C-alpha cells in the first residue's frame, strides 16, 4: 500500500535495548512502512550510539540528560520535521511492539484537516 505522506517513526528509548530491537524489527515488518525511523535515547545507562553507527535506516539521537517522556518525544518530532519534512509522525515507546498492520490501520483512519469535536 502506497501512502501519499512522509511518515517518520519516532521511538523513545530508555534502558531497554532488548525491547527496543523488537520494536525496530516490528516497524520494519509493517504492511505500510514509515519512510524513516528516529530513535531518541533518553540518557540510558548504556550508550547504544555505536550500535547504530553506519546504519542508514535509523537516525539515533542520544540525549545527555533524561528529559522525560514529553520532551524526549518532542526532540524526536523536531528531528523528524527538520531532517525529513515529516507530514505524519508515528510515535512509539521502546516497549511498544506494534502488530504488522498497525501503521496501515492508523493511515486508513487518518482524515486530514478534520476537527475532532
């Protein structure tokens, strides 16, 4: 399924590399795949920067201090817009393992410019 949107998945990570890699695998197995993936590490105790070096599929941003959930996601969203001119951002946590059709279903229900009462 082709979608006419620039979609970036932003995954907020903190101290859970095992589940992070499961989330990333699940994102890559989506029936509708995002155009790009950004992982924001919220100052985890173990630095995964070297794990993602040279990986062209994923941008890895490590924060120097834990900014909390909201500011951590905001960092990823800003990067998605600045780097990729994202039109839609699929925001996930390091332990959110989506089913293979999750993004497709979200897109199916997306109605641009519709106000929710």
